[in-house]
């Protein structure tokens, strides 16, 4: 996610506990959750706030996002790439398709089976 999106996430976090937010705080959070998708991080903050009164930390967001991604991978089922297993690009394509499934994209559509 972009740093401006991280700022929005930290702003959402602060709404729940009135924490002080400054540039350094945003940069710190970005260092720890900046690789996550904005949408997933936003959902994680909202879910956490609905379920907990604890002080929200980046590790909580990461844990929830990892659970979302695992659920999506399970829902995607077995992923069989549209490349011959003997093709040198097979494993790269498999990684791409797994990442797409974890992101919530329709893998079957990506490999032309829908």
C-alpha cells in the first residue's frame, strides 16, 4: 500500500483509541504493514475494533490479514497452472496464481477456465 493509504489506516486505528498520530508514527506503521493491501488492512482494523478492546498494533493487523489470505487460498481449492509442468515457467506461474487466489482474485478465470 502507499504511505498515504497507511496514513488512512493509522487514522482509522486512532479513531478507536484516540492515540497520537504524527509523521513518525505513520512511517513506523508503513514499515510494518506497508506490504499489505489497503483493503485487507482496513478490514482487519475494523474487525479488530469490533472484537477487542486491546491496544491495536501492526502485528494484530498482519495476523488478521494472514487469516483472510489463508481463507481465500482454501476457498480457491487446488490450483493447477495453465502451463505444462515441464515448462520452466511452471513454478513461477503457480506462485502467481497462488498469490492471486490469496488476493481474492478468480484463479479459474485467470487460467481461462471460466
